[in-house]
């Protein structure tokens, strides 16, 4: 299993981020080939305060499947769309998941 984790710092306009993210960006994400599952939250909490506004997680079979998905036109569309809503930027991490 290979995971994608995207951490979003606070945007300039949280309501605009949420609306665009849910109505425009996530439908693009759903078109990624090889995507096994995904989830997100716009309610990220931490003590004493979270440096992130939102988080997104996705699963792929392995690193090759993730790389292949991101190399497709759908992957390019997802990447190009991020500046349209993530005015606070985005931290993108991907990693293999160790199983015990």
C-alpha cells in the first residue's frame, strides 16, 4: 500500500477553499487511475493549535501505481488545480505503508 497525504495550511478564505475543494477539486481527484480509496477533513485540530486547515489522504497499490496516476492527464489536472483554491499552499507527502 502507498499513501498520499496532503496538508493544507490555512487559506485566505476558508469558505471559498471548502466550496471549491469539494465541488471542483475532489471530482478531479476521483478520476485518478489506480486510486483505491480517499478521505479528507476540513476540521483539523491539534493542541495547542493546528498549523493546518485541511488534510487529504489517498491510497494506491504501490509507489509505481501512484507515480503512474500522477503522470496521466488526470494527475496533471489535479496538480494544476491546487493553486485555484489552496492560497495557503499545500504540503504533499507520499510514502509506502509498513504492515505489521
